[in-house]
């Protein structure tokens, strides 16, 4: 079971794929989540199955016309925020039923105050294709992420349960260069203020039934359901079927999103304007730390996918080894 939520690995980057598959074999899982809006089910990402269910349209031309009509009626020319971006991509009906509630639950902020790029992560397709990612390579490490990380760190000394910031001086004396992947504001003792993060909480249950939802991920896109999605772990594994036997039970996790506070695990940076400005100030401080490289989700305050983190780490490592910065 993934302790930190779904984490479906996907990439178009051949170098990243070649790198990561040295440490794990990946299964052939393809993410095709379902959206549940007050019991109405829709296919994700937004594609012809979604448009057909929403409007009864059958051809790509009819779907495109419907989207165009709704975009025109909303009067959007240059999308300036997530709401406008979403409506101009898929129209108002889909925005209202499949985007607004989910996004506001996930980010705890109105869609009009969120940056447009968040929704651009999702493909919009005029084909009957439920594959959530536009990626050449996709899957889940068959023995799990913990084993994969174990292999990646083989032969390297690792100290767990050791707070770097609390033991900074002693640990810094061990190395010439330090790679810091914790929250950038924590590194500087929050001296310019606190950056905002979203945290995630999972409620996991073992159920006495073989098949709870028939799919690995179901998003609850209405505003009223308190969780944002439910994952049913067994469906991440290839070759499972829903017939009794050893599979008479199932494990599900409900995912709840909340505003991060000190002591919680930070998950997502909130990349709105206010936090962007504060991060830029921290970045200036970070650039002046000669021995320290700041990387990753928290170190760079960036909504990074796993493959993008690896690509960036490989680039940084190459640059360091070649002696440039
Ligand atoms: N999103 C949405 N409805 C959905 C799924 C995603 O509106 O059913 C939007 C939402 O704004 C969300 C973004 O797409 O913040 C990215 O969602 P995804 O689930 O891909 O993000 P993850 O949490 O997996 O990084």
C-alpha cells in the first residue's frame, strides 16, 4: 500500500525512465480515474467518453462545438486564473461538475484565486481514451517505492529520524556540499514568513468485500463529500481480478486535503501570487548559500511530478560533477 497516496509514475523522458528502472521493475498500470459527482459517474481525463456522458454528443466535432459555445457564452478571451482556464478548455458544465468542487477541496481556495497552470496538467482529448497521462512510460514499481528507494541508496549511509535542521552544524561538517530537499522556509527559520502548503490525510479501511469501487481511483468532484478521492489499493496491481478467494477483502483509503500547519507533513506548495512573491525572496537567500543545493517539491516550492524531480536532480548532479552550477 502506498502510504503517501496514489503516486503513479509516468514520464516521456527516456533518460529518466532508463535511470529509474535500474532500481525497480514497473508494472503496466494505466491510470484512468473516474469522477463521481453526487453519484453521477464520468470518465477522466476529459475525453469523448466524458463529453458523451455530459452532453450526449457522439462525434469530436459536436464536442468541440459544445465547448466553444460554452466558452463564448462565458466571454473568456485570455484566461487569467484556474476558473477561466478550465472553462476555456472544457466549458462551464464540466467546470461546475468535475472541476470546481474538487479543486476547491484540494486547494482550500476559490478557483478564481488559483493559477491557471494547475489545470493545464490535465489532458483534454477529442478521442475515446481514458488514459489520464500523456506519457510514453507509465507504471508502479512492482515491489513498492520503499524497496526502490532502498536500492537507489544501496551502499550509501542513511540516518533516519535525524532532523537535519536541529543537527545542522554537526551534519554540515561531514560534507563539502549539501543537498537540502526540505521546506525552504524552514531552512531559513521562517525568517521572512511562512510559505503555505497543503497537507493530505488518509483514512484507511479494510473491507470485507472483494471489490469496493471497481477502479484504483475515484475522484469525488462535488463540494459536499468531505474527501477528495478514494483509492482502492488492489487495483494498482496488474493481473488482479475481482473473484473471491484470497481477494475477499479489500483496502481503501479516503484522501482528505487540509491546510498545512507546523507539525503536519507538507505535500503541495500553494503556487499562488502571494506565495510566489515570498518564495522569490527565499530563493534569493537560497542562491547565496554556497555549499547548499535546494531541490525538489519543498526545496524549490514547486508542484513537481516524480519524473520532473528526477530529471532536475540528474541535471543538477551532472552540472555539479562537471564543476558548474
Ligand atoms: N482536477 C479536477 N478534477 C478532477 C481531477 C483533477 O478539477 O477530477 C484538477 C484540480 O484542479 C487538481 C488538478 O486538476 O488540483 C490536478 O489534479 P491531479 O489529481 O492530477 O493532481 P495530483 O494530486 O495527483 O498531483
